C-alpha cells in the first residue's frame, strides 16, 4: 500500500489522540482501527498493524514514567508474564477476526467500569493508600490471563479491563495503575505482534506513521498522568467511557 501524504498526516494526528487516550484511560484503538479500515485495510490486517503503534506508544510511556520516578518493574513484569499466555492465544484468534460483533459487549463492560469507579470512590481511595495484600496480588495476577487474551485478541478497550484490575482489585492508585498498565501492554504486544506478523501481511509503513503519533500521545499521556494525577485521569476516563458507550450502542 502506497501511503499518500494526507493519509500519513491523518494517521499521525489520530495516533496522537489515541496514544494520549490509551495511556490516560483506554479506547484509543477504537479510533485507529476504524481509520485504517476506512483506508481500505482488511480487519485482521488493521488489527495487527495497530500493534506496531501500540508497542511504540507504550515503550515511550514506560520511559516517561521511569524518568519521572514512577516504576516498579518487578511487579510490572510478573503481571505481564501472567498476561502473556492469554495474549498469545487471543492473538491467534484475532488473526481470524472479521466484523465488529463485539461492540455491544464492550460497551457493557465500559459502562460497568464507569459505574463502579463512580459509585465506589471512597472505597477505592482507601484501598489505594496501601500496598496490595497477598490476596489482592493473587487475584490481580490470575485476572491478567483474561485481560491478556482480550488484548491479544482485539486490543480495543483493553485499558478498561486492566484499569479496574489494577485499581479496584489490587488497590493501586490511578497513577501507578497507568504505570503498570503501559508495561503490561508493551510486553504482551511484542508477542501478539509476532503472531499477527506470522499470519497476516502487516503494513509497516502505515504502522510506523501511526506509531509516530501514538508515541507523541503516549508521552503526553504519561506526562499528564504524573503531573496532574488522579483527578485528571478520572475525568478523562469518564469522558472517554461515555463517548464510546454512546458510539457503540447508538452507532454500531
């Protein structure tokens, strides 16, 4: 596929928005994948090509968090290791994916996340004030297998699955939730990208143009996560959830 200048510009622009949303909350791939399909890419190709940008975005975010003093690579690595088998299995299914039949289920998941985070604010803030207990760590690691499967399968909305696991189940504050989230996604994306590359023809030029935008957005998302904290994250998350729920339910 020959990439025209306007197409490259569109991919970079959409990538910036998607990268910011992915790091701050989630749902950025709900912008990037449809744009690639609009440009004529088949569903599995767009799904796989999107992983190039996702990897670049999260590597940038990891580095940004680390430079600002936010890192816990030991815990991030064990969580990512649990997500990895699910991601590989999900990617194998995702290479055969056609259509958008998952939209309504995803909308219900996001609606549930928004309601839990809104009505359980006091309990969440209390839980986020201490280190995860052994039970919280065990539950969080087990649930990463399912989160990894969804991420490998379609990636769309995986942030809305990972954030409740890290924040609600494990009791981490939203800044550290995003810190771990970007490491987990970067790790399993390497495996998912390898699976897609072996099964479908990825468009690397398209992926690299998108990756440039996602990297810029990923840096901005990590920067604002650290400097503006939980209040901004919560606001962005709720706005994104409302917008995508409306889109998925009313305009499938």
